[in-house]
């Protein structure tokens, strides 16, 4: 399998520590071993190590202090650190008293928080790793992305279906059930199925609760589990000023990977057109925006805008400065622009864009029609935001 150079850049000054969070199998461990080859590594995917350090957290301190000063000049990597919450006090002590640097890697801080583990009180910078992005791949096949997703093992192999199915099954088991994040396993499994079909739409907690056999409060907690385990993120409605015409309460939810979302609803796309293609295409562009917001260190907001009359813009970036509509079409006409025109009239954004499957970039009044490859290239080059 080919090696892909990731654009995440963890550049730590001396004595600075960091957390690296990201879903399973997106390449965090490989990245850290490749970027910090001389670092001391503790891999808590090893069960015996987890049992040993859970019973005696002080072993971490004793083993590290036995190492040479030359080795301890490099950041010490603790992989899957959420599996051993008690060692965080030892990490804190070693940072404060010995000036050591750590990279604490994991797929969720939720277990650490629930166990009231020491999260170092701001002493560690926070980084997040995403699935692959187009900037890391160069020329890409759109249907391959939408069907296989951008988890490295899935995108880079031809026989991806079993891997995708296994990933979803194992992720549920390992990340949610084995970590004890929820007790009602059947209800959460039904909720997970419902997420696939309501993905990218306004969330109706009551309807999902009814389908799962739990109350709406529990459904909200289930969504929070997905967010905390980095399986997805909420997109809140944009509201700079109060208006009776704006839907202000219901958010949308997007899973972290377009291939995972497609596999959950048994979607397989054969051509670049149709409603299912349009939904997957919108999701793909969202994942690129979310990754760019983090990797660029701009951390701009991503919202959506929708009125009660049905006018909508898919993504509003950076507190309303940029409005982006996603259309999985090869020809954009005036009716595709209605939402953007309404948003322009209301808020006067600096940029109004339609990202689509047209071949050439063009300008229609205040609206720029963007071929998606050109848009993503300009996004990563810093020309969009």
C-alpha cells in the first residue's frame, strides 16, 4: 500500500506537550512513528501494558526516569492514552518536575473526562488528525472518494467493502461498548442505524428517539458520544441577527467520513449524478472544509442557513463572510442560486460560491461558480479563506 505524506504538522518547541486526537485507523500511530522516529513509545493497544499501568500508574514514571537523557530529549508518545486514565497524573508530574515533553494520542477524550482524569490544564496543545484530504493525494477519483471514503486503508485498496463493514462493526464494539460509554447497547445500535439515514439533514430528536425506543434526551447524549469519539460533528444554523424567518434551533450532523456514511445506508454510486450523489458530494466537501479549518489553524466556523420558506445555503463560513452552496450538477442555472441570492440580500457576504461539477469557473453576478477541483485547490492554497 502506498505511503501518503500527511499535511498535519506537529511542530513542538522544547518542553511543549500535545494531544493528538482522531478516529481509529486514520493513520495517527503511523504518523507519529514516522515523524518522531527517535521517541520513546508506549502503545496502550497492548492489553498487558494497559493492565500493568492501570494497576500501577507510577510504573510510567519509574520506567521513563530510567531512560537516558539523550532519549528523553524527544517527545514521549503515549498511544491510545484514553485506555489508561490514571497515568495522566504521572504525565503531569513529569512535565512539571522534569520538563519532559509528551504526545498523548487517542481516539477520544471522553473516557478521560468521565473518569475525571487529569487533562493537564492547558499544558498540552491540541491537534486533530482527519481522514485523507485531496491535498495529500493530488489527482483524485471522485466516485472512489464517495464510495470508499478517505480512511487510508479504505481509499487506497480496491477491496474495501469488507474493510468498511468491519470498521463500522468494530468501531461500535471497541470505541463505544467496550469503553462503557453507553449501557443500552440495543438502543444505541438502533440509533447508529438511524444516524445514517438522517445524516446531513435537520435533526429531529423526537423522531429518532421514537425509532430507537428511548427519549429525546438520550438521543442527544448518543449524538454527544459520536462527537466525543470523533465520529462526527454538529453543524449549527447560522444566525447573526434574530429573524422569525430563520430556523435557529435544529442542527445538522455529519459523520467524519463519506465512505462510512455511505456504507451505513448501503449506498454505492455508479455515476456522478442524482440525489444520492448530491448528498455524498456535499458531505465530501464538508469533510474537506472541516479538515482545512483545523490543519490551517484558522479554526473558522462552519454553519448552514435555512429559512422557514425553504431558502437554504449549505455552508456559511467564518461568521458569515463566505457562503458556499454545494450542487452535484454539471450545469448550474438560476434556480440553483436562489438560496445564495437570498443570503446575499440579507447578509452581504464577502464571497458567495457554488461548488459543483461544471468544468470551467465562471462568475454570475456576485456568485462564483466553482468546479470542485478548482475550489479545493484554492481552499488549500489559502485563496478562499
